[in-house]
């Protein structure tokens, strides 16, 4: 039943427009919630990559292309490199959590991402134009640290906002 409620809240949030107030549904999951909130503050907001080991286990299963590829086992140093790249390529990026759900060892977060198109993407050169998209991150915790991570961002909406075609035609 708890998983059904969490899925309903997640689906409702995905259909809702972005807002500035975060909704948190994490009864009984204070440790994982607090760890995620620290990750958000330290790594997302303060961009302090020197503290990666505080939040990630010695081995993390990454389901993301930005840190090894789907199903890769990565180390905290790989996560540090991902965070360093993010800071270099999107120094002005702001992430605002919209919804946080905790179920068992998992924390699921819907985030609004505000940045500028500063790095090449799919053959398109950077324009510096601002964009705003949403993303979903899922973290699995063990002993207070992230041991598995999934994440998706609405990159297609960046294309729509900037007027790019989804498939660039050869010139």
C-alpha cells in the first residue's frame, strides 16, 4: 500500500506544473531523507565536490550515462568527476526539489533544473540561452550512504525551449 501511495504521489507530481514549494513524503525514513537533503545542499547547491565520500558508498551501482553507464559499478571518485564536470559545464545551474518520496531504502526526487545551454549537445553548439527542465533522481541507501542511483532529465524539452530539432539534419 505504501508503494502505491508513493507511486500515486510521484505520478501526480510529474503531471503538475513546477512550483517553488517542495512536498516531502518520508514518514519513518529520517536518516535517508536527511542524507539526501545534505547531498542537495553540499553537492547540488554549494557544489562542494570535496565531500563526495560523505554521501556515496565505496561502490555505487550507477544507472546513469554521466557516471559510468547503465549498471556500472563506480567509485566515489567517479562521482566526484561527474560533479566537477557539472560545475565546469553549468556553473550557474540551480536545482529546486519539488517532490521527495521515501520508501524503504529509496529516496525519489523530482527536481526543477534551471541553467543555460553552455556545452555542445547532440551536434548543437552552445548558445548560452537559459532553459528550465525537470528531472527525476532515485537513490538507494545502505548504512546512510548512496549505493545505487538512477536519474533522468527532460533533455528533449531543452531542445524545444531552444528551438532545436530533435534530430539534426546533415548540412
